[in-house]
């Protein structure tokens, strides 16, 4: 069973159902991989012999429990450390929250437990989630399993590194500006930022409130889109205590129905160029969909830049105001990546009440304009970022003769947070350095099942490839 931890979650579950492996044996395989790989990657937090025994005890409890087994029976999962897991640390990467242990599960954590998952640990993230690189003063830097000199992304970078390397079969991150999609793109896995509320966010820290109730969502991450779909279907149910959780039932969309939906694609937004290999990845995804009979044509919405400007007001400027309230003057304890974010936010004057009011009104207008444009193309296919994974601390790039700065390079995910729309990432290509490149599939709000279906069609053609830190182990064992 040496390769079991790199199997898709659905295949691990099939082995469990067939009793070809027990929950305890599968837990042991993952514990072994965490002990082997986490010292290199620094993705999983507070892991020690006590935590390993807790995981074994959870597996034994699953094996002796009476009653029907849930759809995630015995599956080893991890959770981003901004999502409360009772008894585990919920520190959100900050010295200011160092040692904080969650007293009760977030709603999504309760649901994966009820479905039979074995929760391994929580994973690293940048301080208060405000960076596309996972690094903080509390736990340090998370490294990319494809190349340790490169970032695994942020803010769900610990989660993506754990899943890509085989330390976890799947997990949960959160996304207000690309935070499950950028790490998936950087590490070669799949993810979904759902429509806000379809997976309840109750129990996330900081809370998804105010503008972040539109921008933010808890989303599943895994090595295949089939696994992402399974997690979405397990978690997708209204939460009566979440004011943005809609009473929207799961839908079944057939493949023939998906092929009737026009898909628009664009290789860049006309303002910020992307690397040549990123263009090739988009083109490859377009070709495979067309070969499968999907209707895919060039199309680029006209309202993208207005959406990005509004996202900046809400995420960067409002986000900085929220962070300042959490920091309460203790800036000397903050991580460099968070200080960098606050410095960027301070380049603009503080938001006035009047400016915020008009921005909130414009939000509805711009979202309406985008939805009007998507009447012709309900699904969009585009890059995830202008660049693949970057070296730790890197903050600008020269692309097609143009200097591209850090937050501009990441804009390709931000539009869909402002829209409050579902968007998935699938690994497709490679950079010259051998790093993964994903493509993004986005849809209209509440049409998550459509996005999942089209992303799954792409994923079946390309699929997960084990990164070097994991593949080397397998090669050595086969030798």
C-alpha cells in the first residue's frame, strides 16, 4: 500500500468500503507521510506523538461505531487553521492568537466528522489570511512540494501542500481573493471556491462578515475534481444560523446538459499579461473541452477592471481596517507578509463612510453588469494567475516586456470573489521550471454544479501528478 496516500480520495474510500484497508491502517499511512514530509514542507501544525495517537484513536472509534457509515468513512483530512476544529489550534498564523485552541467545530467540520472523516490536523496560513504566500512569525514558511524554494501559495498554502504531497487526502480552505484557487494552481491540485453560503462559513476566523460575506467562502481542496465534488456534495446544505446560507438544493447536471452551455474563454484580461505557458494551459483546456463536444468560444467580459477596483476597496482597504482592529496597535508582533499588506493598503487614504456607501451601491451595479455579460456565456475559462508559483518573497515579474506587481499578478481570481460566484481550478500545464499551472472555470452564482461538471471534464483529460517530494519516495520504493 506504499502509494495509497497519493490515491484520489474516492479511491481511498473505495478501499475502505471493500475492507482492503482499515481506517486505522490508512491513518497510519498518513501519519508516516506527515512524519516524513512535514519537516520539509511545514504545512501541518502542532504535529507530534500525542496528535498521532489522537488520529489513531479517532480511527479506532470509527471502526467500532455502530450504525451506517458516512460517505467519508475513514478518510484522513486536514483543515486550514482559520476554520475551527474543536481541540485543535485555530491561530490563523498570528502571534497574537498563538496557543488559541478552538472550543467547538465550525459547521463544516461538524459535517465532515458526521460523514466519517478522520481529521488529521490543521494547516498553516499567512497571518490573518492576507497574503498569497504562506509565511508567518508563529510557524514560519510553508514550502511547495514541487520545489522547496518556491511558495505553495496563500492563504490556504498549508492545505494545498499537505494535499499535493499526500499527507492529506483532501481538506478545507477558505477564499476571499483566490485563497483556495491560487494554492491549488501553485501545487498542482484541484479546488472550488463555491458561491458564498452554499458551504456554510460559520466558525471561520476571522468571520466572513460585511463585505467578506460576499467575497469569502469555505471551499474544498483535493487532488481530483471528483474528490472536490464529493466534498462539496457532503458539505452543501443550508445553515440556519448563517445569514448568507441560501436554501438551494443540490442539482444533478447531466453531461449532455453541460454541453449545451456556452463557455467563453480568454487568455488575459487585456491589462496584465500572463506567461506563455499560462496561455498554453488555457489553450490546452479549451481544446480538450472542444474535443469532448463542449461549446467553447473566445469571450472576455468588459467589466473586469471595474470589478477588480471594487475588490481592491473591499478586500485591501476594508480588509486592512478589519486587521487593524484585530491588531490593536501591536504591530511589532506582526509577520512581514502582513506588514507588507498593510503598507500596500496605506497607499490609499482611509475609506470614508461616504466612499464605502457608494462602493457598496456600485457593487450591485457591477455585479449586475457582469451577470448581464454572462447571459451569453454562463461559464468562463481563464488563467488562475499571471504567473506560476513564485520563489519565497518574490513580489514582481517581467512578463511580455511589462513589469507585473504582486497583487496585479493575482487579479485573475479576484473578480469572481466580487461576483460572489463559484470558481474552480484544475491543473493542466507546466512552467519551464517544472511547476504546475492550473486553469480556472467560473460560473454564475448558485451554479456551482455546472462549474464542477465542466472542471471535471478538464481534469479527466489531464489529472493529478505527484510532486517530486512524493514521487521520489515512490521511485525509491519501486527501486
